[in-house]
């Protein structure tokens, strides 16, 4: 280096977040929903338990670099693991409780989890996983009462914490070492493991506190509805800890009405979930009178947020901000807050911008790349694969030979999303590469059609898939779920779409279903739809 | 490392800020005050000039690691240098225009500046510096018109930019390399050079965008009144560039009334300056009717902000937030925003918290250490030297043999400030170590007495210094400037102080002065007062 800076290079680690909450925000609340009310603690008490937990894990033989699995809902105990495991240099591995038991075991074995923590309410599910687990030697059960009867040999979390020493000699950490890992839900092939570094998650937490992003702050009461096994609940547990925000956890009480009541009773200011949750909650808001006035903002992401959903919340005085990202991107890569210039435009146009995926957040660089491998212009027309780069973007998968194909030669992540960027820099996702409908050599965006269909007053959910077609190669098929008590017809819906799309975009057929199958993280599962209807 | 993270480690450099403003916020305004109005540009035009400037600097022979000096007011051209010099791997060295000419030259030579950029309005001052400069081979003059007549051999900035190539091959940067340097104003001994790394300043910019800190955001119109040669205008030019905020520069028009008018005409949302500026502006607000309703928040720092000043602005609907830091700390180390729990207390108590230096910002760790070298408890009573650690804290001075004494053996910066921390974590500075008055074996805080004196309706400014005393070792002497047309008496002021302090704290005498001498960055210069009155 020609002329080095002379500043400290304190490692960027999640322990900075833990220490900050402990020293500055001891009396801020951590609330977990229980069957008959809430369990309440604060950072002071929780951080003391975290220290005991770390010491107990150490006594159990867990060492820096070891993977510690979790199989749980969002709860204060899960937060304790979020803080203890990375802070002691071990690796938090959150298992997706909604996957098939054999797939959960495959993932735990692939990551070589050394111990797995399980919510007692999930024991029936985990008992089907346990026989297939080969690497974990210990299981620990989290819950309030005595250990439930179970077929697996397990310890009690509360006894473990109790037995831990009140002080633990926290090791020095390198910012590049792993703090956590998470497997993609894998709609195709085996799941792929993303290994987050301390540096990546600390920076993501810092960024999440910025005014122009999630804006997590001390005054917030944060409700991550998004599961702690889904891309680290979008990093919110660490962002909230760093800034001293109160945290509210729904545990297994995840129905829309549960969530709505929790927002009202806990005066939640900030909540985050996939659109399906917000679609569901809208229904119950119309049935039940709840005061949700504390809710300053909602982050929705994980799949495209229909314009009609944003509008419906706006009409009820609630602000949905769309975020975009993936397990491989920390996850927050872009966010659709409006810039000052766009706020000067008409309210219709503002809405259209809010229905996009927004501007890349500070620290993330984004480009769209055409089939020719050349970056496409930001002209609002050229389409290309969205590629990103930055400190909270994965550079490879864990022990996976398919890794190279997901990155470009110059080191950008290929997201598999196809998008357009307009001259203002707002990204609009057109589709997942594999969900685009190729009709007569032209692309049709399933996402656009779905968003429009879900704007119809009788439609609750809509998914559009490609079906093979002799002449046109592929044609779009719409799968629609009507709102309770409503019945739409094919003609009615096609007529509704007609003014907004070229004629050849309109679906050839509309199937009315009881429900759209969903993936383990709440996205429409088009793989299942295709398998069922493509013939 | 036992288990490395698998995330990208994109270097944290200021070029990320430059690229972000250029790609996303091209049409956001950059405004500089001129003698007869304003000069207006935007990030698109400015960034294009930055690229030309970098190429011209390269053609001139400037290479990565070379120091590039500036001797200028806050302006768009100065911002161009803030972006071009670090982005090309060279080191921006901002010279303090208010120092004695020989001291400026000493600093430029110590840093080995290779070229120096000078505002044309500062040529008369710089002509006294130039003969003493030994390392810089080139001088460049910034201004609008033709090159003014001058005794020094210099190039024109505008011609230089014009001659630059529109595209420049930006080099790869290492995040640990230097981006900028700044010398402390040095109230004792020679100035000391702080060398900022890219990593430190990028992280500082990210942090400055957080809700709980400066909250710099896209919607802001930021006015750094604090000079660009004073700890990088507190990092605001880079924070604003990263977030796409508009930037408003006062140039040489720095009187309180100039600043107030600029805030009103440019609808500034966020302004930052030392307390003396805000004290001065208060005066003119009472004389002139100006609409300052756009101003959402004011950051004051650099020396303690008197409670009465915060109250006076509050009464006029303006919010002063006190920040604390120093050239060696990036500079932002703590900030006195109120937590939710403190906002529940009485408004008097809230005010007392706002008059403190606040909570350490995310990324900074803080402790107070007693004379015994042991960290003191946060009990609101124990005093100790404030010590800090973090990524935007210097780890040594540039080529300075006195460096080691400013750091502890375990690597914390000794700030030379004495403080108290209460159980909520709020830091309150009692004094600079060297400004404490030692009376009869006990400490008296000059800062506390000054703050109280400045709360008296007739007092404009007050500085308290120690004078030698045979019996008590030292005793406090108050130096006071009355508001125009006001006359206070010694008895009146002592009587005013009496209810708030122990009897032995009360100053032995009060001197009434025309003005308090100030340092080059606007702090009370107690060294001068002591030299004059200590006898």
C-alpha cells in the first residue's frame, strides 16, 4: 500500500451489537407471544442469559467454527442463540421448520451441525427429522415447562442456561469468520448453503438502521414476522439489538389475526413479512376493529408486492415499503422508498414506483445484464438478469460444486431475477428467469400479470405459469383464488386485464383454485403448479 | 480461521459513495453561495467534472498515496476534490485556512503535500504561506473568473478540469489505504496529523445515515457550516454523497446572518456547526424575520453546547442535537438524541440529557478511566478520562514521536476529556483534562460554570479558566462577554450561579471582555486567556 490509513481496524463483528444493547439499552423490552399472553424480558436479563448460554455451549464442547442448529419459531430464546452463538465464534445455523423432515436432516448433515436447539412445540415435527440426523450429537429442547415426553434424547434449554457460568471469556473474533448460515429454500435441486461472515451481518445491521432503508432505531418496537430461519429474519434481530430497538416475537402464533392483534397490543412500530401475510391480514382487518396506528411502516419482501396491496394498506393509513433481496444477499439489496423527486410526481406515479423493487441500498451495487453478457442501459426498457455485488452478498455456496454458475467471471452474483432499471435507478423485477413465459419468441412477465390480477376486487391470490404450446412454444395460464364468498369468471378477469397488456400477453385460460400452494417461506410454489397443470 | 464466512469482501471505500450519487442521484442539487447569489450544479454534472479532475491530477503526476492539499472554503469545487482525490487513491489533505501562515506551511510540509488547491478569495492569505512551502511543486487556484494577479506561480482549476479526460481508469483501492488527512488544531505544541482510511470514512458515512445519529438521507438538504478543513466537515460531504442528499455550501459567507439567510432561501433541512455559530445566529434571528421552518435538526459540536442555547432554539421551534467527537474520532463519537425512556421524563430532565454529550454511536465503544487506570462505573458520579475505540478512531498520529502517550496499552484512544457516564449510558463531559480547575484538591468543571453563565439573559459568551492560587492551588476566573447593549455585574452573575453550585465552585472574579478569543475552528481559546490573565 502506498500510504496506509492510520485508523483502528476494530473487527466488525456481531459482538459489537450484543455489547451495545447490553451496555446502553438494558431496560428495553423483548416480548414473546405465549398461548395465554406474552413472556416479557429485557436486554439486561436476556444478555445475562446469553452469557450463561455461551458458557454452557462451551462446556458442552462447542468451539469456534462449530455449527449450532436451531429448529424454532421467532422467540426470545431464539434471539439468545442469535447473540450467543456468533459472539462465541460458533456458527448459528437456522433450520427451516417447514421443509420435509428428510430435507431438514440433509441440510443439518450437510452443514455438519454439532448440536440442534428445538422449540418444544415443534418436537412432533423434529422427531421425524432426528432419525436422519448423523452429525449432531446433542439435542436441546426450548420451552417453559418441564421437558415433554419425546422419542429423542435431549437436554433442557432452561437447565442448560441455569448451569452456565455467569461470566464467559468471549474469544477474539476475526470479522471474516462465519457467524451464521442459512440454506436457500431450493425450489430446484438440493438446498444451497450461504455462510454469512461477521463483517457482512454487522454491516447489514448498520445499513438497516439508515433513514433511507429499514430505519431500525432505538424508538422502534420491531416485529419480525418473517421467520428467524428465513434469511435471518432479514437481519432484523441484529439490527434491533445494535440500535436498542425493542423486539416483539410472534412464536408459533402466525395467523394473520394473531399478527394483527400482536401489533395492536404491543404497539409495534415496524413489522416485516412476505406479501402473503399482509394479504391475509387485510382480510381480517375488515372483520375486526383493531388499533394499528402505532405501525409506522411495513416492510414486505420475498416476492413481488402487488400494487393493489400497497394501495389497500395506504387507504387504511398504513405504509408498505417493498424490499428485495434473497438469502444470498444478506438479504436486503434494494428498497422502494421514494426519493424527493418522485414524491413530487402524481400519486398514481408514486404508487407505480412503490410497486417496484426500488433503489439498491447503500453498500450494494446492482446491474442488469443482457443475454449477450453486456450490462444493459437503465432506460426503463432494456431487460436483463439482475446482478449484485457488495459486502453482504455471498461469493460462493458452502461445499457445493454448482457454485460457479451462480457468479459471473468478474465476481457479481447472478440473482436469477430478470429486471428493468429506469433512468431514476429504480429496479423493477420482471420475473424469475425460470418463471418468464416465452411466447412466440417474446417474453411475458408472470409477475406483471399476477400483480394486475390481484388488483381485481374479487381476487385474493393469483399465480401465472407457462404451459407448453405447440405453435407459440409457451403460453400463460392464470391460477386464481377468489376472496371468500366471491366468484369471478374467466371472461371477467381477462376483460379486466385487457386494457393494461398487449393482447398476446393475456392468459389463455384461468383456473380457479381453493389455494395457491406455497413454499416453506410463503412464496407461491410454481414448481407444484407446473407439475400439476402444465399437461 | 476455523470456519470462514463465504461472503464478498468488497473494499469499503469512498468510491462507493461517489458511484452511488452518480448512478442514482444525478439530478440532486449542489449549491454554493456566491457574492451575488448562488452557483448551482448537480451530482451528474459534478461527478463528470470529478472524473476529469482525477484524470488531470493523474496527468499532473499525482499518484496513489500522494497528498493533495486544499486551502479553501466549503464549496462545490472543494467537494469535487473530496471525491476525486480519494477515489483515485490519493490523499485529500485539508489545510486549516485560519492558522498562522507559517503553521499552515509547517503542516503542508509535514504531510509532504505534492500540490495545493487554493480558493481565489484566499490568495492574499496563501501568498504568506507559499514562501514557506517546500514539498508542493504545484499550486492550483479555484475560482470563477480569470486567474487573479498573484505573487505565486499557479494553474487555473477550471482549465485543469477542462483539460482532463472525460473518462479515467479508476484504480482498485484497498480499504485500509489513506483517503484523507487532517491535522488537529493543536492548542498545545505542534499540530498532529490524523490519517483517515477509506474503510473508516465509508463506515462513518454509513453510520451518519442512521436514524439515531445524524440521519443524513436522500431527502435532506445538508448545510455543513463546519468547515471542510475541520475534521472533514464532520464527514457530511461523504455521508450526503452516499445517501444522495443535496449539499449547500456557504463558501466564505460565514457570518451568522449569511448562514441564517442561506438556510431560509435554500430550505436547508440539516445544518452542522460549532456552538459559537449558533450563539451568533440566535442574535440575528431576533433582529431579522426569516422562515427557517425547513430546518429539521441542527447538529452542534466541537465544544460543549450550553443548555440555554438548546432551550433558546427549542423555543423558536428548532432542534439542536449535541454531538461529540474530535479530529481523532472521525469525528462523530457520541450524540445526545433522547431514547424512548428518557422522552418519558419531565421536559426539564429531557433538556438536561440533551445538554450532555449523549450515547456512543453504533460502532464506537466508550469507557471512562480513573487515575488508577481502572474503568470507572457508569453511576453518574465517578469521573474519568473518556477513552474510545472503533473503526473511525485513529490508532496513531502521522510521523509523530509523541503518539504513544495518546493511546492506552490495550489500544484505546485517550481523548483528554474528563467525563461522567450515568446508568443510562449518557456521557457528560466535565472538562478537558487541562481545563479542569484544581481547587483545594478537588476538581471544578469550567464547562459546567460556562454553561450556567451562558444561561444568564445578559451573557453572550463565557469562558472559565484556572488561575494560580497560593492556598487552594487554583481558583476559577470567569471571562464574560455581555450581549450588545447589556451590562452585567460580577455580583449579579455570582448570585445567579450560587443556587446551582457548591460555594467553593463560584469564580473568585469575573472579567468583562469585548470578546473571547477563539481557536481556528471556533472554540474558546483558553490558552490565550490563561496567558493573558493567569498572572
